[in-house]
C-alpha cells in the first residue's frame, strides 16, 4: 500500500486543518482558545539513552523527565540526519534527506579555507524563498524566535535566520564557532555581539547561559500573543566545557582519564564535565517550564524536547560509559539506529495525556505539518512529513502512517519501512537488512534470508531521492 495523501485523509475523516488546529477541536472537545504557543527545544548530539526517562542512570535530567511525566514519550522518533546541519534542514523544511536542500555539513570550501580564516562563518545556506516552519507560522500571526546554534547559513547570506522567518535570533550562526562555549562573539539578529568577557581566551561568558536567557526573554516579550520559539541548544556537543558550579555536582563520582585536547578543548575530568553539561541544559529546560507556568500560558503551550542526532564519539566524550545510544548500534555520523533514533518528549497540559508512551513511527520532517495543523494553516504540498497531532492528542486511530522513512549521508543510505530497516554503506552494492521488532540493535543482517524485501528496499534507495548538485550520492 502506498502513502496516503494527507489532504484526502483529513477530508475522509471530516477534519480540515482547523479541526485539528485548536484546543477546542473535534479531537479534544472543550471551548476554543487562542492558537497554541510552540516551544521546540533541540539538544545537540544527545543520545537516546542519555535522558532519565529513557533509562539513563548516571546523568540527572529531572526537567526533561518532567516533560515526559506531564505528557508523552516517543520510543520511535528519528532525527533528520545523523549530523547537525541536514538534521536541522529536515526539521525546518519538512523534507527528508532524499529531497532536502542541505544533506550534509557542507563547509562550502569554494569560499576559501574555512578552518583557518576566522572571517568565514557559516555553512551552506538555505536558499532565499525557502518555506520554513518559521515563515509558515509568521504568516499565521505568530511571533517567531530562535536562540542557539543555526548551521544553515552565515551572517550575510540567504540562510540567515532573520531571512528564513525568524523575527528574533541570538546565538551561533556557524557550527565551527560553536565548538567553543567561550566564543569571542555571538550574533543578535544581524549584529555581532562581541563578548568582552571572553577576550584573549578568557572564560567569562558561558554561551549556553546567554542563549538560555535570550530564550526566556523572548517568552516574556511575546507571552500575550501566539509564538513559536526554536531553541537549538549546543549542549552536549563538544568541547567539554562547563562552569564549576555545575561540574561540582559530578566531581569525583567516576574514574577519569584526562582528555588532552586538540581541536576540541581538553578537560581533566571529561566524564564529569559531560554529565554536568547535560544537567546544566536540563536546568534551563526547567526554567522554561517554570516561566510559562508563571506567565499563565502553560496550558496553551506545546513544549517539545528532542535531539538533532545520536551521541558523539570524540572530544573526550565517553558514550559507552554512559550507554548514550541506549540499546542501539552506532553513534553520530552512523545511519544505524544509534545515530538517528533520538529521545522525543512533549507536553501540552489538557491536550496530551500525562505519563503516556507512543511507539508511533515519526521523524523530524513531521514537525512542519504538525505545527501547521496546530496553527490552522496548510503546510507546503511538497513536504515529506505527516502530522503527528492525532498521536499527540491521544487519537492514534486517526493517525496517518508513513510508508517509509529515508536518510542519506556522504554516500551511505538508510530506510525504514514498518519493522524493516535497510542500510547501504558507502562503496557497498549489497544492502544490510534488519528486523527491528526482534533485533533493535541491528546485530543480525538477514538480507540473504529475505531477498524480496531486500530487493524492495534497494529499489526504495533509488525512488526515495532526487539528485542533489551539492550532495551527490
């Protein structure tokens, strides 16, 4: 059976976009209210198993766990890709890696030596005129803000957040700059915000704290109107850097091997630093939750927390020690489950039932049609995503399902169809095939045992994608 057109699906149910959009809609009943606020918090390189509600035992994440307790925890949610920039592109544009404009961390070497010229900032930009979640919601009357790490354009090109629908922007435009939490500058809209406290290698201003404060300020300024706040935090992406007040919580808990550093900063106690970074981020997730309650808008706000890809393997991090990928194989840069299956928790009091779990198969490109339905507008016709709103609202019987999910990166490909997962590594002709229902760790390749399924997945690797000028397969 092929994919169902979402417009025909909703028509068959008697549900237009407006029917699913508001808290007073057919799915939930009750009185109509204003359009809901949307807060989407994105961690950077946080693994499926690094959050308490997903089984983490060493790192404390009470605020993220609080979202799960107040709402829903997804067990089969996938990132847009297994590295930063393309994952964010899939999120903001609603297109998977077979159709997305940005399909890798492209440093645009044609501009010059990006690693040695500090004047060159930003990765390959989104084109002018791209329809993003922000441009869509802005037309619907939303205030739009983004604070954190961008990675989809630099200070003066078409990919700048202000030119991609965001009224307010603060943070790192360039992913390379974000390798330090004590940068010389951040960007407020199109103005460089020089951090004097970090001049000449000083460590006065911790960028994560500045970004969190800007996110809180955006909520305060816009709480009396519908708003969309995108918070792509940098934590726990290396370098391992964290203020002493957070490090103290984990100091001395585990044996440590100092990380000498190189491109990424060294640290004497890398395990403690990593855990402290995650807990510091969690603290600021809690500050966001507390603020929306203080302002009286908690019941009309969807809060999502997730991660852009699987856990990292460098910079002094120790993913095996923390069991960062949970039960899955692979880390960041891998298209096995550990590289792309991510935590996803969401709360919306009175709309999402508390303490629930969903195994609905979903991915980053689903967020665009989901928030479109919440806002009562139409997503672009060419998106690959399907609205998750029925599942969020506890109406799985009305949920449209994907025929398949697809990823690619630097010549490797992966796809999931039902319980079947196929991977083809760069330079290999044969695919690997796994049945995730009984082999979630992808330990037993059954491609030779199921030739018909293997052939259909191999065909999908051709039909799911279009060629890309900048990211050839």
